C-alpha cells in the first residue's frame, strides 16, 4: 500500500508541475541545456563569447586611443593635408602632384578631338587608332616619368594618388575609344545596307501594293508604338554623344565601362545626392585624421629600427604597423 501511495503522489506532483508550467503567469524562464564547454553541446552556439569578444575589443580600442592621445597629443591638422598631397611638406617649392592632376584633362580632351575627327571622316580609321594608342600610352607613362625626374617634389600620398588617377583614366579612355569604334563600325554597316536597298528597283505596282499592305499592318498595331518612338528619339545616338558634357559625366561616373545611355532616374534626387557627398567628405576627413593620428607617428618611429637592422625592434614596429595602434 505504501509503494502505491508513493507512486500516486509522484504522478500528482508531476501533473501539478506541468499545469503550473503551462499557466501564462507561471511560465518558466529556464530550460535544460548542455554547457558550452561540454562535448555534448556540439560547439555550435557562441553568441555570448562573440559579444564578450566585441566588448573586450571596444575597451581595448578606447585604451589605445587614450594612450595615443597621451603620448602624441592631437596631431590632426587639416591644413597639412594639402601640403602633404602637393609635396610642399617635404621642402619642395613646386606642387607637381597638383599640376599632374590638372594636366590629366589634356589627354581626355585629345581623345574627344580624335573621336570627333573620326566621326566626321577627317581622320582615317587606322591613323585615328594610332593616335589613340599614342595618347593613352603617353598618358600612362607621364606620371611615372615625372615622379622619377622630380623625386624630391612628390610626397608618398601625392604620388600614389596621381598614379591611381591616371590608371583609372587609362581604363576609362580605353573603354570610351572601344565603344565609339563599335558604334562607328555599326553605322558603316547600316549605311552600306541602306545603300544596297536604294539601288534595288521597284515597279510602281509592287511599290503600291507593298504600301497598302504596310498600311493594313500598321492599323492593327497597338497604340503604344508612339511611346516607343518617343523613347527611341530620347536616346543618345552616335555621333551625338561626342561632346564635352557626355565625356565629363563618364569621367566622374563610378564606372570604368562607357555606354551611350547610362541608366538614370527621372529626376535628380537632391537629398540622396547631398547625403552621398556628405558621406564621401566625412569619410575622407576620417581617413586623413586616422593617418595623421596613428599611422604617421608609427612610420616615423619605425625608421630607426629598420635603418639599424635591429630584428627584434623592427619586428615589433612591423607588427605595430600591421595593427595600427
């Protein structure tokens, strides 16, 4: 009797726990789970460790920030950015980086003039291609030759920016020349096919019957053809794209591939444009500030260990440069 009573009491206790668990006001906030350090957990959920790692990383970054400010002070100076870019910070009297940036529009305008000459048949196809190749090669070699000749007048950032700018212009102009050449060949094929059609002779009866047949077909067409005609007329056709506005738009567009009709919105989204300009401006300021505050002091302190070939200190400075702190 005592065993049966004990079993009945256990069942009643379990049922009461189940009922209390299912009540909305008494739901349990705990459930059985394997420890993350046990093999039975499967090691597939480390959310807590990730949050802990980000917390330690943030606290360590704040500590390094305070240590940098205490050791070097505030080194951010927007006035020095122009001097550092132009090369005057290195003792040079001239500004070859700024001059090369201004000169970069010269090969662009030469490319446009050559394309206009090709479109008007003033320049033949083969000489025009040779002019383009020479223009692009000279444009690419120009910054390297000038940097080699006037080494003392260039800063590191200025030389890197100039080379990057001319490399981008190389790809843009190559695409511009290639697309215009395709359009020119397509126009020649179209003109040749139209010339052959004009040479064919039609009798008056066949012409009249074909005209009546075309009128019947056009009557059956839907009314949205007028919209397609308007859309076709609004698209830029070769050689109407050969003007300064189109080329300058392509130079400043964030793409290396040229096309006659870029996808555009119906209107200029001024708020969106102002936000993107603000983001670019603030991002450049932040990058330059980080370079002045963290990278430049680390690079200057690394010159002596690398000059003396001290392996231990050079390795320490190399790791410090890899993780800028």
